[in-house]
């Protein structure tokens, strides 16, 4: 597992938003999001900063596609946000 410093350095170099943690059983966990992933796009919109990420996420409907860099590989993750309210 990468250290927080390694994750931060990678996110800065790549220009994406690092994932610092994922709650077990959450929508993100069920979709496969992991600590250390770096979100580079949300629904095709580049997310170089946290602001970019939040704006892209807010503009999203029930389904969201995250493109993340994980260990040097681009991984596409599909999240169904409707399930988060159903789980509450």
C-alpha cells in the first residue's frame, strides 16, 4: 500500500484527485474505489482539482463513471448513486 506522501505526490504529478479512504459497504466501496486511486475524470470531465471533482459530481445523475489511475493503470468504475439513498 502506498504511503499518504506517495499518493499525494502521484496525484500532484498526474493532476487528479486522490482517494484517501473508502467506507466499507459504501457506494464507492461496492463500485471498487480504493485507497490510493487517483480520480482523473468523472463522467468524462477532467478532475485535476477537488473543485473540478465536486463540480463534475454535482452535475452527475444517478450513475457516475470514475476514471481512476491505480498502480499506473487506467481503471473505469461505475457508481450507482441512487443506491446510497436506498441504503440509508
